[in-house]
C-alpha cells in the first residue's frame, strides 16, 4: 500500500510540473489575412510597445543599452539578428528578452515573419 501511495504522489507531482501551453503558443501568427505581409505599424509596433519599451525607451532605462522607440531602431536590431536572437532565448538564459519572461511563440513567430517579409514599415 505504501508503494502505491508513493507512486501516486510522484505521478501527481509529475503532472503538476508539466508546462501549460496556451493556444496562442501553439498556433502561428495571426495576421488576419494569410496573404498579407507582416508590417511594423500593423503588427510589430504593438509587440515592441508591450514588451520592450519599459526599458528600451528614449532614453533607455533599467540598464538597457539602446532605444527601440522608432521603426528605424527596431529595424536595425532586426537586421543584425540581435532582436530575434534575444526574444527567442528561453527565460533565464543569458541575454533573454524581455527579462520578465519569454513572449508567446506566436509573437516570436510574428517577428520572424516580419523579418522574412522584408521588415516592412506599412
């Protein structure tokens, strides 16, 4: 009986330790029309505003080394690969952004699609 209880406790703890993926983590970026390109003003600006500007403002705060307040600043970071590299890292990994926790995979995919679409502004 003690072995059964031990197995049950370990199984219960194992189930509690599993992560919970939301539907937005599992589905691709939602741009409305799959034939449309992802653009900075329509899609990426809100991502940057909601996840980056608390530190990457103008002037930068909390030790952020650069601003991400304009299209050109964000585009430059996307072109050199540092934007996607930082947001693709796992929470707790050195250089992972935002430091408050990883964005949903669908949001990261949206940024990746914006880069693939040519970093369009409008």
